[in-house]
């Protein structure tokens, strides 16, 4: 019997570059991006800035670096920044917002819905300017979709209300839009709708779109000029970056197909419920299934040929372009014999 190929739901970052993407990388027109700029890189940066309705963009190798650069430019020592609980910038970036960007983080509750605070909570948390020895709250970070809230979307009206609340108390707004593509797809809003009035946004080409690496931090032209300096400080200047920018340009062609990944995750959730497993209805391509103790369940799932990861006391599944609709049915068939484990945890 052939060995069983595992179905990898651990993340939408596990995709492999397609043959078309590898061809574009091999044939990319390149230059030295640290010196006179790389033409393919420049094309990607201009295209993404335009898609998002921002003045300019800068490529970075990762979403963490893009978030960090934005926070370094927004924050000074003695500042505080606000972000919804379990945001990537709070818990998954090794505290760089504090120790490299110099801001004191404060988590906001999800009282506005999964992954987001109410506008009034932002206002209250910002407080008022106090004596010189008080922290100054200067920045609100939002995350759309919110990874650890199960890919929850901040809809356009709530985005606008949160940004307006932040601006009313003189906060800058940074949006971690690693999966903004998924938020726009799920709500029918445009990418520009979901970045409206933010000071900076970072987006990932490696999450769901299939690029092997690459994110872009976007903002005004002067902001991006400073961002280029910050990236260099972090050792992130890329020379013939066009090789990876070419992959990013091909990745953007997947945008009209993001909907397919949402459909795959909905099908997985429906199938799990049919097996008696309490799967919620996913908003995008992420599904969190609550269990009592993820460790042993994940080990059994791996033996059955289905890979996922723990997120708190849930098991996280993410759909992506390298999993087909047939793979979802295969995953359900593999999980069926162990349904009681997933029910009881
Ligand atoms: C919401 C969010 N922001 C930022 C990142 C960081 O991206 P990277 O892994 O490219 O550094 C991730 C990674 O999964 C993420 O989910």
C-alpha cells in the first residue's frame, strides 16, 4: 500500500510555489533594490499600494517584520499601544512591539465581537493625557481577519467606527491585514474599504495566496521612506528582490479564488458537525474546533493523516490553495473513525 499523504491544515502558509510562480521567479527582471531599486519589486510595491488605496508600499520578507517596522515608526519609548486580545502583535511576535519598537502593549477585550473591541472601549483605554510620568497612548493596532479569533472579520462599518474612535482621541491606527484578502472576500467590501483611514497596514502574500515569502507594509510616501530605513536597520534590505517579488505578483492572481478556500472550510465544518463534532460556522478560511485537551487529539489526527495545530483549547484548521475540495472529503473520511475523540476532546 502507498504511504498515506498527510493533509496539511496547520496553516495557509504551507503552500508550495506553483509551477507558474516558479517560472515567473526564474524569469524575473531584477536590479539591486538597495541601490537603484529592483524593477519587479517596484512593480509589486506599486500594485499592492494601489490595491489597498495607500500611497506607497515596502516589501518585507515576513509579516512580523512589516508589523515591527510600522510599530517602530509609530511608537516612541514611554508610549502605549492598544490591540485586541490575542492579536499577533501582542502574543506571536516575541514582544518586539515592546522591546524593539518601545511601546507598552495593552490588550483590549473582544467586547465588539470576536477579535475586536467596541469603539467605546478604545476611547476608554486611550484615556486622557496625564502628568509627564504617565504612559502616552498613541496607537491602536487592529487585525483583520483575526487569526486566533478563528479568522473573524471586522466588517466595514465596524472598521470605520473603530478608526473614527481612535482618531477622535489622537491615536494612530495600524492594521495587521495579513489576511485582509479573506476579510474583503467574506464581506464583499473592497480592500480599500477595509483599509480606509488607517495610517499603516501590513498584508501577507504568503498566507493563502501561495507566495513562498513576502509581506508589504503600506502608508504615506514619507512613512514608507522611513520604513525603508527601518527595514535596512533590521537587516532586511533585499538586493535582487525581484525574484521573490515576481512570486508575489503571481500570488495576487489568486485573489478572485480566495472564496474557494472559504467554501472548503465551510464544507469541513458542516461535515464535522454531521459527525457530531461541535464545529462553529467559519467566517473565512480558519476554523477553531473546541476540545478539552488538543495534544492527544492532534497526535491521533496526525496518525490518521490530518495535520492541524492547537490554539488555546481548540484545534485550528486552515484551508488553502494546496488543499482541494476532494481533500476535504478525504479529511472527513479520515476523521470519522475518531469522531468521539473530537467530540469529547
Ligand atoms: C495575523 C498575522 N499577522 C502577522 C503574521 C506574521 O507573518 P509572518 O509569519 O510572515 O511573519 C501572521 C502569521 O501567521 C498572522 O497570522
